[in-house]
């Protein structure tokens, strides 16, 4: 039977499937449900120091082209109740003593990030900083120097693993990943949603209240694969051992294997929950297990990056 365990730096996961931020990560009960369905780790919805209301409705739409469902478009605007409320949910989840790791996803300004990381560290197994959401100031995500200095400052504060979630909406994702690595991050999460828009031709106006949104789901998988491949190629060439969490349109076990072959050590699952249900983690694990048995792969490490020349 294949060993599906994997590592993200010092963080050991029983399997590589991680609930991505923003999907069912708003409270302890939902996180517990996902943990029980088989996830190796769960990530909270991204939260800030203070409450944030987000955008007006409509904030989420399903994209259907020529009768085919191709993904989701959202502009929720990172609405959340703030750290104090989320702290209660983090404590409650940990009280269940799950064997599923807890990743806290946070966002803020350059000045707020270090403070919030320090406030959150004791309540999670790892911290993910979201510098890549298309609904916030992108001065961090697109500026390597600023990002490197921010990561360096944060790593001087905390001991828990630090994951940096980076954006595909940049000129050179390798440059951004390298800046995060040079700053000392423990893992890279790639990619976040792709900036996109949908226009209602009957009303001749964008459907989302915010006009622009983040595109996720099946349609962005080829983009995610390419970006992960680029980052891993750089890591391989420079002999850098920094794990990648591959995110973007992964819906089946075959998708998960493809992302690992592109260089990922773990896989973020988001929109697949919408399409295949909250028990999608167990389904994908079963599909991965079957593939690995059929092809005589014993571990995740055997597969990781084998498509990268």
C-alpha cells in the first residue's frame, strides 16, 4: 500500500491533501468535518486583525460556458470577523485533538502582518500569509524586495512553519517565489485565484458587485501546473529544498498526481468541495492510492517533480 505522507518543512502531514483557504474554513465544526473526511491539513478562511465586511452581493457566481461548468468567480472581499473571533474557533478545533494539522491563513498590511502572525502562532500548527488575494493591495505580492523583507521580519518573530501564498497575477512568479524563499519562508503555496470578470450581456455590465473577481476551479488547473512547474524548476536548478503546496483546479486523484509530478509536495483543495462534496478528500485519496498501486509508486517523494526536466 502506498505511503501518502508528506512533509512541509517541519510539518508532517499524514497525506498531501489540504483544505485551501476560503472554503468551509470559517469555524471549528466545518474544519472538523473536513478533517474527518480525510484531509491531511485544513486551512482557515483568511482573517485579519479586525473585522472586515467585504463586498456587496453578488460576491460568488458559477461560470458556465457552452453548458459546461468551468469554475467559480468570487469577490467576497476577504470578509471575516477578525482575530479575536477566529481565535475561539482555532482553540475549539485544536480541542478535538485531530491528527489533521491546522494552518491559519492571515492577511493584512505590511505593518499588520508581523503583529497578526505573533498573535496567531500559538493557535495553529503553521501560518499561511496571504499576500496574493486579488481583492487587496498588491504592493507586497508584486514587489520582491518588499516581500523578502516582510518574510524576514516575520521569521524573526515566530518558530512555527511559515507558508507564503503567492499570486499568478505577476510578470515572473519565479522571482516572487525566490523573494519569499530568500526571506526564509518554509513553504510556498501556489497559486491563488486568477483575476477575472464576467459580463451580463443582457444588462451590459459586470455581474459581480466588485466587477473583478478571483477565478478558481477546473479552468485554472493548466495555469497552476505551469506556475508550479516553473517554481520547482528554479528550486531544482538552484538545489533549494523548499516545498510547494500546489493549488488550482485540483478535482480528482489524477489532478493531484499531475500537480505532484510538476513539483508540489502537497495539494490545496478548494472548489472541488463545491463540485464533489465535503468528502472529496477521501475520494481523491482513494483515486491517488489506486493510481500509485497500478504504477508501482510507493511514496509521494517518488512522484514529486518527475515531470520536471
